[in-house]
């Protein structure tokens, strides 16, 4: 990611640039209760350190099952 630093014309007016680290953690599980607990612990730990947190973004956990007949002739 490219960062743009605006040139300053006056000496002593330089701003301190902090480097931004973007971290994305993907957790997957069928057990929603444990997943929510771990996610809450991660968010709480990040907020204790005064980090900016977005999320959690919940993803679907259901699996679509389609029952079909398997015959040797292909029909």
C-alpha cells in the first residue's frame, strides 16, 4: 500500500506518520457458541490495547445438502 506524505513548506511543522497494519483473522467452526466466545476475547483484547476494531462479520455456517440417486447407467 502506498502512502502519500504531503510536503510541508514550514520547518518544524512535520507530522508524525504512523504505519497502519491491517490484520484480518478468519475463524471457522460449526460450534457457534465457542466461536462467538473466542471472537469476543479477541475484540476485548484489541480494545484493551486501544486498537481500532471492525467486526465481527458473521458468515453462514449451514451446508446445502441435495439428495440424488446414483445409478451406474448415469440416469
